[in-house]
C-alpha cells in the first residue's frame, strides 16, 4: 500500500519562505534524489484561507509526497535525506512538521 508523507510549513509571523526557490530548486532536488527510490507524486499546496475570514491559514505551504511504500520512503531518506533536508534552510527558517500517512481510500 502506498503512503503519503505530509510536510507542513507553519505560517508563523516573522518566518521567511521563498516560494520561487522551493518550486524552482528544492522540488527538483527532491525528485532527483527520491524518484529512484519510489517517489510517485509531489504535490505542493499554498495556504490561502480558513473557513473563518479573520483566521489566517496555519500553514504557509503543505507538501504531499507519495511513495510506493513506507520502505521506499525509508530507503530514500537513508540514501539522500541529508541532501533533501539540508536544502530546507535555503528557502525557509520555519521548522516543518512531518507526518507519514497510509493511503487508505
């Protein structure tokens, strides 16, 4: 069964996030290093609103990364986690939250 890794970048006041770098450079680094390990899809979502117009979205960016299996994801991180995670400081100073999910439906 495939899994989706959810990477959420909080929209904390005062933090930076360079969306151009993220899309133009970081996404390419992710694909370059993790596609050979079973990365199937990388989807980037930009937070724009919540149901309450007075409340800003809690996350500036949410990235959904789908792998063939948890073992494939673990292999990708083992092989090239330093290259992918080490690039985060180039586009944000926010600490991402990460969750691994089974795709059940």
